[in-house]
């Protein structure tokens, strides 16, 4: 194993260059943590319209990428952020758009073409990166899932590519990149007879991109150990549990981390009063400031429950809506920050109007407000029906805001039930996805909150938890080395 491992992380989004969700947080933070461990890690993603002041330079002349029956010209740019080098695939025709994957009308109709081109362009670009060749390519989600497929088929006999290993990470199996079978012609160099079948990319008569990663990558991972188990079941496997079971010996769960340079109440520039472990008075000042900002009255004995989330069905807020009227008979406040469908907005608008003075609902995502909610809340609610990893519960722990979660995926791996007798646990957990179970769990949290001695001990314990990327990066290093060794054995 070379002393300086060369890793290329392929993703459709990454902080600080482009973001729609948690994938960008992961692919932005993991390279920084790997670089701190002394490896040569680089990132590659599409070149979207710039939302930041990044100095990009051309790497090479225009290259031509095979797609369908033509060669599509693209350019490769390089840049850097947070000490990590990044490459960008430029094609204004495909990536110069207001949003990454779609607009208010839905997904872009040519997403199959856009991300087939991206996956193929990544491989075509490699020989032009100033004599730099990765030992392993780390692909993420369906948008880059064709990279392992192309590498093991079209490029398998090319000496430049033959020793490159692959790791494919599933961030959310519900998003698979499923397109009509008529898009197969985009996959230049592949035989439809050999690839488009139940043991290949075929999925109920359609073309399934994520199967490319699941079937052809040397090693697979997902973002928590619990989720790695769950996706091998019919309930969570989204129709691909059979494929995952067939590769269960190559499937690993590596919990995401959080970047404590961004999420630390002792250094947080967004919050009213910075605080360290045990600074309960300062945290209370953040609560007062947040409540004033969202026009809710402060009451010393009334806990504040914070929510920062998409209002997607996955997130389980229908369970909250089911019991909200009974819950609001308790002496508490709720602040919700997030967006969803028009129906979601209508539902929570009606709830907030019914319980004026106790619930504030903000239909947006605003980073500064998110920081204030993590800092100023007493509890943080995540009633997810499924949650591959979840970052909110780990962030809230750092801010001494106690999570109330359903035991699924990464929530089950990070939050354990508070035990009054043993003084153990860092949150409140329920198993059954029902409104009754959620209500009962919140009431347990409220009872604990009223005992200030118990509550303060739990808050201190929560703030001392370590979910930094350093630990997760070391786990990924093990997987990289395993995949490389496996690839060498097969040569």
C-alpha cells in the first residue's frame, strides 16, 4: 500500500460548491478529514453556476465523451476549497441550470443523460489530470453509480484503469435514478442484451442507475450500521433488497460525522450567546433570543422543541400532526424550520394558527436560523419513518439539545434511551412509527426536563459526545484499503 493513498471522491454535489441536501455536507466534510489523515484526496463534480467566489482554472483542452451515438465535448476545470483540490466537469448544455436536479415542475427530463455524461466524463478526464491517477474512486448515490459499471466493462482492458478500485456509498436508497428503458442507448459501449436484465440494470422494465454501483463496485457502504441492516429487508430495501443481500459480505455501515468547525456553540457566530459545556445560563439566553425572533413568548418552565427538516414523508411529521392537539395541551413551545409540498405547508399553517403563541413555523431553509434553533431549543425532534444516518441529532447533541427520535438507521446508532436509574442515555427513543408512541416519548422527555438535576446531567453528557469526521474518515480509510487489496487480488 503506497504511503500516500490517492482517493477521488465523485459526487453530484459538495459543500461549498453546490448543495441540495445532506450528500453535499458529507462530500464536503469527508475530503477535509481524509486530508488531515495525510492522504491525497480530490473531489470531482459537475460545474454548476457558481454560487461562491471560487477561482477555477482549465485543466486541459476540451475532451470528448462518448454518449449514445456521439462524442459530447466537455471541459475540465480545477479549483480548491478547505485545502482540498476539486475538479469540475463543464457542460453548459447539461449543468448550467438554476437548480441541480429539477425545478418546480419536477426533475429535469434529461437527468439520465446528464448523469450518464457525468459518470463517463469522470473516467475520460482521469488521464488528463496532470499525471494523477487515483488508487480508488469513491462514488456516491445514483448520480455517479455508473462509474463502477463503466470501469468494469468498457475500460476493463485499458491498463490505465485496470488497477483502480471502487467504493460505492448509498446515502438514501429511496433515490435510485430510475428511467425509461429507452435511455439505454446513452450507455455507449455496453451491450443491452448483457446489461439490461434482472441481474444487471433492469428494474421492473426500467433502467436503474443505482444498480450499477450496487453490482459493479468493489465494495459498498452506507451511512450507518443500522441502515446497512435495514436496506436488506423488504420494508427498507426499496425493491433492491435481493441485490443487497447478494452483496451483504461487501456492504458496510460507516456513520457520517459532523464538522465541528461549523457546528460548535462555543464558536458559533450565528447565535446570540456562545456557550460551552455546562453553560446553562448562556444557552437559556439563546432560547430567549430565538423565541423573540419567532414571536413566541418565553416562559422559564416551558421547554422548546426544535425541528429543522425537510417535510418529506420519510421524516415522519405526519405522526406529529396526528397528536399535535393533545401535545399542545402540555406547557411547551415548538419552532419548525423546513419546506415541503403545498399540502405540508397548508397542514402546518393550520396547526400554527390553531395553537398561536405556542408554535412557530418557518417555511424555508436558512442556515443562520438553523444554528439558532439547535442552540436555543431544549429538545430536537426527529420522528423519521426511516433515516439512513441523520445529522440533526448529532448536531443537537453538541448544542446540548436533547434528541427525541425514532429508532431507525443512524438515529438508532447514535441515540439511546435515557435511563433515570443508571443515568445513562442521551435522548428519548421510540420504536413503533405511530402518533401514540411519539406522544408518549415526548411526555417522557418533558418529565425529565422538569427535574433540573437530571436534565443538566443529560445535557452535559450530550455535549461531550464525539461524532467528528475524524473517526468516520478512519473507517473509510479501512474500506479504501480493503477495496484496493481486493481489486489487486482479482487482477
